[in-house]
């Protein structure tokens, strides 16, 4: 029938109404002991990094996706545009992350087309928290765990902003940087070291920030078995500024990496 | 023979009721151009052209509550399908033919409810020009596909008049040229709707009117734009993958239509 106001503007309610598995009741599909060996069927995205620079935010990810000790894919795109003003860097379960990206893209568009105004930043952050939270039962059983970093350009305060989440869906705003994925813990202190000894990320130019982010990625690749470096496939970097989202061209990345290769003592 | 319930009569009454509600609606013109597709209309206070999905837009005449209902249904169906399958699988043919038309037909035939007063015009931008299409959807669920040009109005005569003014579809028109052509058609349709009841009177005046026709169109549009707003929905073809919906209004259009007549 035509009457549809109960679900107007909410993809979640629409999917719930139609019984779509994305919104299924927590833990209803699998017995609690089914996690044995689950890691081998699941592909994970590894390290992603987001740092501020003077015009916005830059997000960088290596291209590797792994399942246990196997490299499943070395062309993974883990820094994804959700809409014109939102970038999502993903780590953890690839399957869940892809579903979430599709969900958010559709959800934001549905809201805007229904209500004839874009969803607010707060609304978008809440949508993301909701889907992270919905993945908890899976994550507790050893699969489906997924941690995102959301980068956006806030036109009201005219600055880039970075939000990161824990596995429960709690949201934190970072003043300078965010990282997620298997190599992120190993490099946490390095961010602080850069801020304290070089300069805060938000004062850097794009290329300065990019250089530091790539260096961080290189350290993560050194210290984490699952993170790919840049030797085989170029990492992927996207920026978000007041002009929207742009991909950093391969040539720029190559030039900075060449510089780094010369200056880093191995 | 007396029958307690005559289906023809009942449907006729409902039809009359709906047609009366549609008669004064501001027409909507659909037209193709080099850069994409356009829906052109003059509205009062309420917005009239809406984005439905990545490559689909919609406008309608009728009761606002009914238009809103159809708009929401279309948006929800499209987004649900786009999420569960792929945005590539969302098409007007499915949306209009399988979701909206059956629901409208059912509502129209259901004697327990007040009929839905709507006549809708949908546009879909194909991957290539050959895939571009318009769909008109009527209050009784009937729908029809059009290529290149389309129009909905309060009366059949107004629709015929608009299509006549639009002429042959031309996908090489510039966007602004297409807007001008559509607006001329809109003026013709809107004037036709108003003058329709006085058909005889108009015939008598014909010699005089022919001379002043362009002038009369200009004056009519001027009057309409005093209380109304020109609104244009533009589905822009950017490349094979990407389409963008723009709502054009105000200053952007001022220069486009300044030399219309």
C-alpha cells in the first residue's frame, strides 16, 4: 500500500520491517560456540590512519586484507567516501564493513531525499554508532568485529574533524589524529611524538601531513604482520576539505615515498 | 434495468471527483537535453520537483498529501531495493510498474476510501541517452512510458497542447534552450487549462488573438511568475556511472528566461 509514514526517512526501520538480516536481533543466528575457526572464513582490513592538516583531514590506508595468516587481497580500498562530506576509514571485518558502508550511503541519501535536507553531522555519527553497536553480538563470537574512523569537514566551524569508535559504538572526537586496525596500537605513541617534536598535524600542509601519515603506515607495516607496506602496491590516500573529497594522485604518493625511502635509515 | 450497484457509474463518479481536483494543477513538462533530463514547472508555495533516487526524479499535480504519499513510497522502495541489491537495479519501470501502479489501482478501485488525486511525471536518466525515459502515472494506476518529451496537465487538451508546442524530441538541445522550450510549452498548457471552459468564446476571438498570441503568452507568464516560482529539476549526466540531481530556481533561471518572448 501507499501509506508509509511509519518508516519515513529511516533505512533502519525499513529494513527492520522487511526482516532484513542487517538489523536482525542480536546473536539470533548462531549458537554461541560457533566461533571456532571463524577467523579463517573472515577477511580483515588492517591499518588505517586519519590525520588533520591545515585544510581538512587526510586519511591513508594500506591495501592489504588478510584472513588469519593469508593475504586475501592486496588491492583493498579501506578509505571510502560515504557522501560528499564524509569519509570512512575501515578496519576489521571486511564483510561487515562493506555492508556498513552501503548502509550508510543509502541511509544518508534516503534521509536527505525524504526530508529535503542533509542529515546533520550528529545524526550521521549516531547512525554509525548504531551499526557498530549492532555488530557487538557477532564481535563477541569472534567474527564481524569492525572499527571505523569517520572524517568530515565541518562547514560551520570551517575545519576538518575526526571521530573514532570503540567496539561498543562509543564515539570519541580526536583533536589531531585517529588510527584503527591491527597495526594501530603499535604506532599510537608515534602520533604523539610527531605532534610534540615536529608540529601539530592541523598546522601541516597536505604534503607534510601525508608524509607523516605514510611514515606511520610504514612503521605499522614493520611492527604488524598483517599490515602491508608500500613496496608492492601503493597505499591509498583521500583528503576531505571544504571542496569535498579528493583522491591523492599516485604520482604525489610516489614522490613522497621516494623521498622517505631515501631519508629513512633501515 | 435497475441495479443496486453499477460499477461504471461508481468509477465514473470517482473519476469525475479526481479530474475536478486535478484540473487547476500547474502542468509539468519533461524534456531531454544534451546534458541530461529536465522537469519544468511553475509552482506556488510548495516545492514541486523532487529527487527520488540516483537517476530518478519526480513531479506531480494533485492533492499535496497524495503527492507526498506517492513520493515517499517511491523513495522508500528505491532505497530498499538499492540497498538489498544494487543501485543499478533501481529503475522507473520497476518502480512505477510494480510498486506504485498496483497500489494506485487498488486505491482507486476501493470504494471504502477517498480516491487518490494525483497525476505524476517521473524521469530517469539512463546510462546513455538511449536509456533516458519519462513515465506518466495516473490516479487509476495507468502509466505510460515516453521518450524525449512528456507532459502532465490538468486536462487532456492541455497535455496535447504542450506536446504540440514541444515538437520533436531533440537530445542535442543545450540545457537552457530546453528549459526555454519547456517553459513555452508550460505556458501553452496552463493557458489552455484556464481557457478550456470558454472554448466557443475563444473561437470567436481567434483572428484578434493570433496577432497577440506571443504577447499574450508573455503577459500570462509575467502574471504567473508574480505569484509563482519557476522550478526546474535537472538530472545531469556527468559520466557513465555518475548522475546528479539539481534543483534550479531563482537567479540561475532569471537569465535563462529573460529573452523567452
